[in-house]
C-alpha cells in the first residue's frame, strides 16, 4: 500500500485499478448524460434537400426582372415535392422549409413583393442563391458527426434525431453505493439524541452526484464495527461498480475501515494523500470493485470527493467532463495560513478575480462554502496567500 502520495499519483493508481465499463444499446430518448461508445457518421445530408429559408417566391435567377408582373404558378408548402415546370413569366409562391424545385435558384422574401390577383411584382431582389438552405450545407452524408467518448447533451441528441438515428451504443451507467459510518451520526429524519450529530455527508454526496448526472443506487448508514462493515463491503462489491464511504479512515480506535478491508480480503492501494483537508483518504478494492473512503468531516469529504472522487468516476464511466479543471485567478483577499501540506480552501471566482469568503475554514464547517464555485490550491510549504497574487484554482 502506498502512503502519503500526491493527488496526481492517486489519479494514476485509479486508472490502473478500474475495470472497463460495459457497453449497451439504448434509445436516444434515454440518452441524456450517457457517454457515447461509438463514432456516429451521418447517413444523410443535412438538410437532405435545398429548402427555402423564408416565406416568399422562388424562380430561376436568369428570369428575374425588377418591377415585372409575374404570374404565380402555385404555392409550395413545407413537405411538398413540387415537380411542375415554370414558364419564364411565372414564379412559385414558397413557404419556409419547403423544398426548392430543381430549376429554381433564388428566394425573394415576401416583404420585397407586391401580390395581387394571382400576380406578383418584385420590388427588390438579391444574389443568386439568396435565402436558400442548400443540400448538405450543415453537414454531409458520411461526415463524422459525434465522436466516441462524447457526453450526450440535448444538442447531440437533437442531431441524432435529425438524421434518423434512434439507437446508439453507450457506456452503461455505473452503479454507486454510498456508506456513511460513525456511531455518532444520526439521520436528519430522526430525533437527535445527546452526543449525536445530524449527518450532512449523505445529503452532500448523493445530491452532488445527482448534480453531476449520477444516482446513488445503494445508501446506508454503518455502525463502527469492522466485522459488520467488512460483510457489507463484500456484499456490495458484487452489486455495484464503485463504493464511496465517509468516516473511519484515520488512526482512532473507531477508524475501522483498515481492518474491515482486510477482513473482506480486499487490497489497500493507498492511504493518506498530501492535501488538507482530507489527508486520510483510503483507496481499496474488493473483488475488483473500487472503494474510495473519505474523511468524515463534511468539508474534508467535499474536497476529497471533488478532487479524487470525481476523477475516479470520470475514469470509470469514461466521462471526460467529470474531473475538475484547473484555472487561475487574481486573489482579492488575504489568507495567511499555509502549512507543510498542499491546502485547499473555498473561494468565489468571477471575471478573473477570486474572493475568499468570511467564516470558518475548518474541515468540519460547511457554512462558509455557500456560494463558492472554486477550490483554491495553496502549495505545500506556503505561508499563505495575499491579495493581488495570481493563484491556482480548481473549478467546481
């Protein structure tokens, strides 16, 4: 087991100890948030025919005459397949989205026309090809439209619908278990007894996962028993793709996860990461199921989930958008505390400026996290950071 590792080392260990996610075929109506497991090439041109971009009239450009009285042959509506032949003194009236006849090559907006008694006078016209959406001008048959590994959003799904693709291969959504340990922890739906605290980690992580597009399949509270915890972990390892836990990973008498992993014949891959808060994070596997155990302190659990949990989820689900992205900004308030470990504190980022909120910056405190959208990365060995400095941030 590796100890006292850097965040970036943890990422490599994650990548080397996760299994490939299964591929399934689903209907596009259920595809939102899934990761595409195949390249998609367009089977058609888009648009599939040249069509009018607006209501007006259409004819062959060579026959255009300003202030000439044309006869309206007929009207072409969206969905029609017009095959009539025009005489030199005739035009079609055409509606938006209607197919352009093969011998027509311009659309004149109706506001540039005077209509009366089946006739029309054109007052103004543009260039040949004006106001026409041409066949294949958005994308063409055979063009690579979506790449394997893309996360499907509403635009991607609309594109698939527009080319008549209704079934797609995607990476199956992973199943997640979340276990909250600690005899002192009480569900917020229970009456709080003396010496107990209401749980916030369960709500924090289930709802954060939901915000990111993931559902917790199994959620349970655990008492501080290494044996019972080992049985539960062994059971869940065959039911889900990843297990998150909070609490029980430090060095106290009731930090039972080290023993529980051993009792379940699991493998501990790293313990303790060089960051604050959340140092005692533990990563293990049982029967090839990854288990990431986070600190029980709420802000520490939040930080380590954002930095470590999101990365392993992204690697497991092949979701390129999940891991945090680094950026930089200019600090507009001081934070005088550094330390021998790399430290992460909460911040608010806007227009290149980073503000540190007032309030407690303890690992248990969540109150000052309200409205924060970044974690500020303070290097190990620093004596703090000062207003005006350019700093590294991780965007939440």
